[in-house]
C-alpha cells in the first residue's frame, strides 16, 4: 500500500492497482505525443489538392504578339507545295468552280476535322448560318470562309477579282482547335490544342498527290491506302524521311498523334522522340513537312540506310535564296511558351481521390521519378526497354529513344489515346501498363486514386 497525505487526510492506494492503471495511461500519452510529433514532422495534413504552378517565364510581349500572328496565319511560303504541287486550291474549288473533283464543302471540311474561327465571322453570316440560309454543301461557301480568314490553319490567297488563286497551311492547322461554342467545329480558337479531329490523310487524299507517291516510290492507290489508315488526329512526320509505312510485321504502321503545342514551359525536347528543341522542330516542320521556304541543315538525316527519302530529297541540307522561316522562329517560340496547358474542370475529377493519388504518384507508383513537378517531365530520353514498349517509332529518329512527355492538360489527350501512337486508349490502360512493367502492385483503389490525380493535372 502507498499512503499519501491530502488536506490532512491519509489516502491509501493499492500500488499494484495503481501500477496497472498508470502503465496503459503512460502508453496512451506516449502514443499521443508520438503522433503529434510525427504530424509536425510531415507538415499539416493536406485537405486540398496542391499542384505546383507552371514554370514562370519572362516573355517578351511584343514577340508573343508577333508569334501569335505567325502561328495562326503565316504559311512560310508553303503555297508552292500545297497549291503549286498538290493543287489543294483546285481540290477545294471543285470542278464546278474551275478546279477538279467534287470540291470541299463546309460540311465535308468539318467532317475531316477542319475548324472555323467564329470570331472571324461577321454577325450577318452567323445569323444566316443559324437561319439555315447558308449552303454548307457548296464548295463556294468554303471559299468565302477562306476569304474571311475563318478556316483555322488554312490561308487562302485571292486575286483582284476575288478569285481563289492559292492556299497554304499554317501551324494552327494541326495545333489549334475551337471550343465548339457556336456548333461542332465552329467556335473560339484554342491555340496549342492538338486537333485530334483533323484527318490529314483524307485532306491529302483529295489533292493531286501523285508527286508524293512518286517520292515514296509507290503508286497512288497504295499511297491512298496508307493515307486512309492514319485516321483523325494523326500524322507520321517520319514518313517523308524514311518511307516506312509498315511495321516489321508487315502491318500498316500507326501514325503518330498530333502533339499539343501548349505546356512547353521548361521542356527542352519538343517531340515524342527528342529530335530537338522547339525552334529546331518548328524549322523542321515548316520546311520539311509543311513545304515552306527556308534553310535547313541536319547531318543526322544524311543517312541513306535510316532516312532514304530524306537523302533522296536532299532534306539534310536545304538552301534557298530567300528564307521565310528563320526570322520568325524567335517570335513563334515565344508565343508557344506563352500557351499554358489547359486546366481541367474542377468537377471532372474526384478531388479527395486526387489528393490520395498525388501521394501514390510521388510514392508507391514512382511516377514523379520521371514526371517531377512543376514541369512534370524530366527532360530525359529513355530507351524503349525502360518504358516497356517497342522501338518502332524511336528507331525512326536519330535518338532511338523516347522523351518523357509533360503531363499538364493530360485530360485533353483522352481524345485519341496516350503515348505517341495512342496505343493506350485510357489513362487506366496506361496505369495498368506501368503497374505491370514496374511490378508496382497497385490495388484497384490506388489505381483509381492515381487516375484522379492525373486527370487533375
């Protein structure tokens, strides 16, 4: 027994019972203190989704404005290719208007993914379209829209009598869309968004594409089969360099998805396989793919075994008298770097799940090892074996590797699929792939939470 005086009263305690009472109390207090210290060590509990802001750049507003104009309307002189060689202008006009074929009506144009900038339409035209007073099956209406600079990424040129003489294409053709605020395919511009509705193969298919068939060493029928296999939102830039239209298994090769031109802040390599930086790739595309007039040199293309078409074209060393590309690259890059990735609607994902998903992204799933914020890419090239896919597209580049793609605005890619060729239809498929490839052992709830976080980026 233990005797303790209190207010002149002797209180006796059974020490055995006291010991039994104190021990669990001590354990409880110790546990409470440990939890408090642990919570303090890890910082406050996260109750809201925290995503780091994009890399802040000190951009020149004058160059940004110039770059916007170039991105939207500059053809770099590619009318010589699209009109002089492929006769796209005559394909648009159609036989009834002095061209050839059925012509390209607005309804057909929208069906192959061309977009119309609603801001370029006068109110009288908007009212007439709404009232059904405009013939959207007449190619002449498409010509009128070209006269208004309303067809996104297609630039029409007219003579003094208002006749369409030539057309060219701009960066916006593949790398802009619209918000469909007027109707499907017509709305406010969304610069930098990949046009995953654009059927480049179908558009080339209506032109006089004999010169392309001859370049690739095939007949027109074979070329059209290849063009028709691409589908919306795809274009294989390497085809005009290596002529590889089939996989090693003999199947038609999937064309690469058109990539976004937004969210490139802090990104060093602008393409799926890391050919070069933004300005390198803009020059490459403007001259070698769009058919623009400019100087280009890359000795890596002077490799007949890997790039036979490039060697035949002399694409490894292009020299012109008047360069219409080089002086515009700085402004074009500045504008692209001003285009932030779009943010998903707050109601499009489960925020509570996304908070848990962030912990999985940075922890168990190890996603952050290759996709660290704020860029959400490591600017590193990875071998096909590292990411668990084939090397078909990588082998068509000088690097033989794949770059880590930035993840901001990932929800936009839901239209077309993920990875360079859209091989994974959903984000869930991507997660399953890496779960298996890296033996992550994610349970179903963890997969769901991780997908919520990715959709929140």
